[in-house]
């Protein structure tokens, strides 16, 4: 049994990761300040003897004598949440990375950073390969998240080079699934909730901007495969579904699958909203023998069922 720390473990992705690791029989310590996460997300795990929840803010160091693996996920991920307190978001990414890397240094743990496709900003290279350095505005309203995550990647690389820490960096592309918050603000949850309530579907801008949507189970499988690679593989590696959709296409799919009477309404495009995004997953295929298996139609049906049964 491995002792595994998951920061941000009470959030959307973190709670799925904790569930999978607990099911595998690992001892899981979930660290979270419950900013966007909740105890409800991990309620099913609390009765398990190999699961422990610790309320802790990652801005501050966390002490432990021994831990085998650390997954560093703590950070709000939805634009409305990470812009709510932008300074706190940067602190979480940067100080959180330093604190978790410090713990890895002390314990000898292997550590994985949940980085993001936002590293590529508004990309001029399409699809995005890991060798692309990105096109990020350092002073915009998304910068607290993008630059915080970029700095965290730098810290991971420097702790690796300077201190020999065993690191892994994954770049996660837009991921959706059960346990997203209904008021999360991200596009899939917004559209599904609006469709189920027959409310207007809010398209920001023209809706011709694109994203590639990954179902959470595919991501979790990829994350665990990355953690289990040999120490010579550190990434960064893209984890995402390469099937790209415009936001208008997504809206139409959600309306069709829910049988909703919702109409499309057009709202202003937020500043620095990336125009296109699609992962090149050649590296993940090669190194992890991994690729997504759940396509958008199937994944949307799961999240629609989830919102129907839990919220509406
Ligand atoms: P989420 O908001 O549901 O989860 C983030 C978790 O981190 C929450 O439980 C929150 O309470 C916790 N947290 C935030 N600040 C904290 C702090 N200072 N101390 C301790 N805990 C803190 O978001 P998510 O979608 O599950 O994202 C998880 C990770 O994956 C994030 O690091 C995010 O940047 C990354 N990611 C997600 C996506 C996606 O599409 N969902 C894409 C790219 C990267
Ligand atoms: N978006 C939209 N309507 C919404 C929410 C989001 O049109 O109600 C758009 C948003 O402007 C962006 C895309 O959907 O172009 C994805 O937004 P999200 O916040 O989910 O992710 P990110 O922009 O961080 O990839």
C-alpha cells in the first residue's frame, strides 16, 4: 500500500482521483482548503479506513514524515473562481508548488503537478505540442492562473535539476464530468444546467472559438499512468481529448441530448479568451499507451444524468 497525498483532493478532478486511488487500496491523504471543493465530494470516502481528509491551505507548508507520492492539484480552475481572488490564486500555484516540492524533497516522494493547457495561452501553434512555449498575456485577467501555473512548472523543473526531485508534469486540457459545481462557470456545466432548466444558453463571443473536451475518467487513467512511469519520464505531457469542437457545436449537442427548449443568446467574449485549443497527444500515446476512450456524446450523457439526479 502506497501513502499518497492529493492536494485539491476535495475538488472536481481531485475527488475522482482520490476515489480511484482508494479503490486501488492505496492510503490517501486529501489536503484541501474547501474553496471550490467540498466535503460532499469526498463523503463516500470518509468511511474508508485508507482515506483521510485534512483541511489545509496550500499557501502554508504541510509537514509529514513519510509519503510515497504527491499529486498537486490544489488551485481553483474555473475563470470565475480563479479571478475571484487573483492574488490568492497565484499564491496557491506558486507557494503551493514550493510547499509540496519541499515536502517531496524532505520525504523523497515522487510528485506530479497538475498543469494546464492555459500554459499555451491563446496559441499560435495548432494543435498544441509540448515543445510549444505558448502565447500568454502576463498582465491580463487570466494571468493569475496562467502565469501561476507556468511558474509552478518552472519550480518543478528547477527542483528536479537542482535537488534531483522525482517530478512529473501533466498539462490537462478542458475536462468535464460529475461533481463539477452547477455554478462553476465553465462551459460544459453552464450549458448543461441552462439546458436542463430551459434557460437561455449563454454563448460568449461568436461561439466559433474551440475547445477539446475530455471526460474525467480518461484523465484519471492518464494521470495514474504518468505517475507510474519510470523516473526518467518527467513530461510535460498533454492529457486531453484531441476532438475539437466549437462552443456553438457544444451548445447544439447539449440541447439535442437534453431535449431542451433553450435558446442561444450571445454575450461579450471575456478578455484574453483563447480562440482555439486542441492537444497533440502523440507523446502520451507513445509513453503511456494512453488515449481518451469516452467521446463527447457519451460523456455529456453522464454529466447530464449527474446534474439531473443531484440538482434538478
Ligand atoms: P476544482 O476547483 O474543482 O478543484 C480545485 C481544488 O483545490 C478544490 O477542492 C479547492 O478547494 C482546492 N484549493 C484551491 N485553493 C486551495 C488552497 N490554497 N489550498 C488548498 N486547497 C485549495 O478544479 P478542478 O477542475 O478539479 O481542477 C483541479 C486541478 O486541475 C487544478 O490544479 C486545475 O488547475 C487543473 N486543471 C483542471 C482543468 C479542468 O478542465 N478541469 C484543466 C486544466 C488543469
Ligand atoms: N463559454 C461560453 N459560455 C459560457 C461559459 C463559457 O461561451 O457560459 C466559453 C468561454 O468564453 C470559452 C469556452 O466557453 O471560450 C470555454 O470556457 P471555460 O471557462 O469552460 O474554459 P477555458 O476558457 O478556461 O478553456
